[in-house]
C-alpha cells in the first residue's frame, strides 16, 4: 500500500449521485486520498462531515483554501464542466471531467488549450470503454477479423420521466443539461466513435413525445450518417420509454460476420457469428449506476481513478484523453446543429 506521502490527493466538485461514486472509488484505491469536497447542499454537508472530509460551498473557496490537491474531479451539472475545468487548470491542478466534457466544441477546445499551457492532464470520463463487451469488440475490430464494416446501428431506449425531471432541477434545461444525447447517451456515442471513428453526412429527425413540460429539448431521435472510415450508421434513441429502461444496443454488420451487444447498458453479447472465429468467455459486466431509482451507465469509475493514478505515477497513458472527450462533444453538437436546420 502506498504511503500517505505518495498518495494522489483528490477533491470532488459536486456531491450528487456521480460525485458520490467518484468519492467512493477514491476511498477504495489505496494510492488515493480524498482531501476535499465541494457542494452547495446542506444535506451533503452532513454526510461528508461524518467522513471527516473538509467541505467547501464553492470551487473558488476550495482553490483559495491552500489545501494540497493533485487532481480535481468535476461532477457538477454539464453546463459548468468546461468553465470549472479551466478554473482548476488555472490553479495548476489536473482535472477529471465527467461526461460531457463541455456542451460546445469551442469550450472543450478552451479546456485543452489551457491544459497544454499549464502542463496538466485532462481526463475525460467515459467509463463504458472498460466494460468487458466493449473491450472485446474493440479487440475484435482491431484484429481485422470482421473485415470491412458495412453498417452499425446504435439503439438507446431509456426511461426518464417526472421522477428524474423534477421541478427546479438542472435536468432538462438547455443551459445546464444540454440535451438527451449529452446527458443520457454520450457514453454510447463515445463507444461508437472509439470503435469506428468520426461521422459525416448527418440526417435526422428529432421529436419530443412526452417531455414538453419537463425539458427544453427532444426526448427521441432517429439519426443517419456515414462513417469517414467507411460504412453507414444510425442512432435511434428515446427517453420516452414507459416506467423503466429498455435497452442500449449496438449491431454491427460487416464483411466477415455480424455482432450485437445489447442489454440495458450494452453489457451482454447477444449475437456473434464471425468467419473462422470462436468468441472467448468474457468477465461479467458491472451493473448500472443507481441514481436514486434510475440506472445509468456501468459502474466502472474505479477504472477511471486507477488510470488517473497510473498516469500521474508514470505507469500508463490516459485511457480517454481530452481530444476524445472533445470529439464526442463535437459529434453531438453537429447532430443538434443539423436538427436545428431541419
């Protein structure tokens, strides 16, 4: 176990469901120490004080406190991510940014520009890359066993109703939430980009079926596009599913076979039929995060924290770097821009 002097010192900004997940994974890692938490809620203060971790009501107060910090994890509403990351980088701290890295490509570029000038790392949280089916399909594609990619279909059908879009919440606002693709499905768009690269020739249809009074944006969409690397793709998504999540799936039709990953969180290999290939046995996928009665993406944040430690101790490279975080923002922004012109 690392000595206390050699531990990486973390602060977490935003102590909601995701922030608590970050804090728990920091506690769990013997090479980490949680030294501060920032949150504006009194209820959070009571929970934090039980753990004996200093609480600050603002990021500014934390940065002025003089507490020794190596890394600041940003788990606040989406619209604050970029500006808070720049504040932390200005203070010469490494940053871990929850998805999405920003709500505009231009803001993500500002974060990267600042990080380069202060020589600090930016870690974009895209923990679904660590799920065993994601790791397996990445290796399968890199082995070229599938041959040319013909078609990829990403389907994300979740439930988000009045239990999620509660009054006076940042959820559902264009300024802080950004849209369904940013908050609910950016992890899956990241997986698609990670596997197949960038897209072009975007065509889409967006609709708001039953969130007209609770959000400022669509709840469903059908998107078609071409991959720059070859092949066509589509994304079908909705948060209008009744009562509970239905599925998140990816189907790949290729020259030498077909593969489908499904389940609520793309956690199951449903189909694999590939020429001259036998699929290996995969480890179980972690369950979805529990966000107060809602399930989100898989509980893989410990891999993110492990990677931060390994990078800062010189043992490995960043698994999801800032440029990849920027590309996810860029793809979603282009989709929404295209939707605005339809």
